[in-house]
């Protein structure tokens, strides 16, 4: 049986598949708990910027993976479906990027 880790911030179990890391003074911690703690004292504008950057990073990664998936696909129907989904994610990423820029204005 594998070792069970308990998050040094929330006290919850670190479940297989969850992202976690180690902090010298706390032991294992969920990445989300560390992120929440590190941003909790920031002002709202800064927190919003970080939230938008994190959200956009997920979409930008998805776009790269969808490009790869489009290259793997053989049938035109599947290629076209993947391209359509990619396009909608590119639009969503553009909305987040615009919001990031607007926070700076
Ligand atoms: Zn936690």
C-alpha cells in the first residue's frame, strides 16, 4: 500500500492524482492550498491577474494539445471537429487575455 500524505495546510488527505508539493516547514501540501495561501493577502486586482493568468495557461496548454491531436487524427471529420473545438478555446483564451490587459489599464 502506498504512503498516505496529509496536506500541511488544509489537513486533508492528498489523494492520488491531485497535484502536491513539499514545503520544508509543512511537509506535503496541495498545490491549490499553497496557491490560495500565497495569494490570500494580495490585493483584489493582483489576485484577479493571477487567476486570469492561471486560467489562460490551462487554455493555452489545451490549444497546443489540440494542435497535436489534429495532426494525429486521420479522418477529415475528426480533424475538423478538433479544429472547431480549438477555435472556440482560442476565442476563450483571447477573452481572458483581454481581461488581463484591461486590469493593467
Ligand atoms: Zn490542502
